[in-house]
C-alpha cells in the first residue's frame, strides 16, 4: 500500500479522536441529563470534558516511546481499541443503574488515553514513512489533521446527534466511533509491510515512572480545581494541599523529562526564552480557547434556548474563522514575522471576547446589516485564534532540528491541551460559584405555579448570562497576557536557520 494511503489511514484515526476531544461541548447538556444530573449540580459534569483531556495529555508523551519498543502499528491498534472501548462505555452511560456519571467519566478518560496516543504515533508514522523535505510536509499534514478535528468537533457532534435523533441522539456520535476505528485499524494493519515501519526494539526503555508522575500530577490538579461546593466557595476545600501535591508531581515529571528530551532537543533550547515563551503562550491560549469551545454552546442552550444543533451552529462562524485565520497567519508571518503576527492574532481574539462580555439575552436578534452581531464577534474570535496558530507553531519549529519537528509539534499540542485542561477546571469552579452568588435564594411570589416556574427560569438564565459575561472578560485577559508573553519572548523577525 502506498505511503500517502498509510499516512491517510493513520491521520483518519487521529482526526476521529480529535473530533471526540470536543464533540461533547454541544452534547453536554443532554449527556448530563441522561446520567441524572440537574442544573444545580452542573459542576459534576466538568470531569466529562477534563477526563478526556487528562487521558489525552497522559498518553501523548508515553505511547510514542512505547511504539519504539512494540512497533507503530501494534500500538496504534491498541490505542484505537482503547478509544473504541471508551466510546462504547460513553455511549452506554445512563442506560443502567451502575452506568452513571463515574462510568461516563471513565469512558471519556479511556477515550482520551487512546486518542492522545494517536498524536505521537501519527507523527512517528509520518517520520518513518518519509525522509528529508517530504517529512516536513507529512508532519505538517498530521498537525493540520489534529487542528481540523479539534475545530470541527463541536459542530460534528451537534449535527450527528440531530441527524440521528431517532437512533440514540448523542449516543450515536460515540457508537459511530466503533466501525470507524475498526476501518482505520484494519486498513493500516493490512496495508503495512514489515519493511516499511520499525517493528520495535527490545533494548528501548519505557519511562513508566514519568507517566505515573504525569498522571498523578494531572489527577491531583483536576481534583484541586474541582468545585466541590460552588454555592459557598469558589475553590476546593483541599485546594492548597492537593494543589501542592500536583505541583510537586508535575515538577518531578518535568525534571525527569529534561534528561530524556536532551538527545532530541538541545538543552539550550529547553532553556531558551523563545521556547519557554511559546510554551507559556500556548497554555494561556488553550485556556482561552476552551472558553469559546465549551461556554458558547452551553450559553446557547441555557440562555438563548437553542437545541443541540442550534447551539452547534452558533459556533459555526467561530469554526470557520479558525482555518481562515490559520491560512492568513501563515501568510502574514512570512511578511511581519512570527512575533508580530501571533501578537496581532491573539489581541484580535481578546477584542472579540470583550465584545462578547456585553452580550444580552436577546443578542441573537441584534444585527449589524445582514449579519448578527454575535456571529461577527465569534468569527473575529475564531480568526484571531487561527492567526496565532501558524506563527506560534513555526516559532517552535524554527528552533529545532528537522528530525525533531514531530516532537516539537506534539509539545505545542501538549501545552495547549494542558491549558485547556487547567482553564476548564478553574473557570468552571469560578463560574459556578459566581452563578450561585448572582442567583442567590430567590423569593418567588407569583400567584400560580406556571408563572412561578417561568419567573425562576428567567432568573436562572439571567444568572448564567452574567456568569458567562465575566468568564469572557477573563478569557480576554488571558489572551492579552498571552500577547505580552509573545511580545517579550519571541524574536521580532523569523529566524528559520536557528537550531
């Protein structure tokens, strides 16, 4: 089988996994209802998203090295099998008494482990199949597939759930993963000859301790940020001790990784201001990006009274803006340099978030000419995030040797995913606490029950709207902070010859 077909099959699996990373953002209200959660306990739904992201981050640095020992295709098959098992667990959540929220979170975590492993595996496959200049194009294609899946995940979930309303609704989006995973795995296994890819080396070692440290650190971090009682406090009661444990575990993981990364990436790079700045900026951008991907569809459901498809379509302009901005960012970076282009892009996103912080309950009825004001703001926001992707990634790649581009690209994805994980956990805790503060304990004196219920729904919607306004302001601040980091850390002009 030809190399492009093999890479395409591997990329198709990665695309499916990337879709599922964010497919839940438009399906979350329906999923939460089916496992018995009510609106006053919405904070318990956070692990449905963070569970996947945590599995994704834990698997990403581990399974690429594991494939050096066991071979690319066997480990790819195991990852896809895990992804399918997690999908089946997610799809069956709420169908039986034992399959409640913990079952759903476990399914999402297993999905994340399988999906996260596909990132370094697909990059390694590209490096194995191609050499010299063709390798850079192959690695770029894999990175583009990852970005595309992440961008279109919310709309994919909403459209699929609406189209399959009679076949399980949101569950169908996860059942569909099983045949898709089987097709990708079977095609790659059948089409791969022994001579095309490394079969593994028994002498290679796997750093299981580092994987354990990363997993424990992320788990403690999510627990520290979990809103255990948002009605009375914004932070977890165990925030300080558990947070310190998370910092200690992650610091040990980072210390161990410095020695393992040095043969691939020069130690001076790991100490460079540009590399550290690009990593920090990606973390901040990930935290802001998750606000748009998760909170806008939920705002559509809870405030604008849209259905699953409608809340997904609300994100359409944002999702279109990201790839358009990515293309524009690539072109502008060649003229203005990575620093100026990335800073302009993320400032553009900040401006859009500030406009969104003034949204009203009737925002979708407001127009600027033929276009809705909300659509314009979301398009500008997506455009800004898209513009920053290419120059920020290019600034990292420009600092690495050609043979390290796959690892460097995965580090970019890893930093952004870490930002999403921490940002979602922290902002959910803050947002739910603010929701309870704003709503308070309303006293309803309406004469009849129907009017009383309608009044309560209006008060709840108003509290959610105010909460999300404040979260959009925080997202704008994160974007501006990322712009400052970029302006301070990156070089004023692209220097592609640096190593």
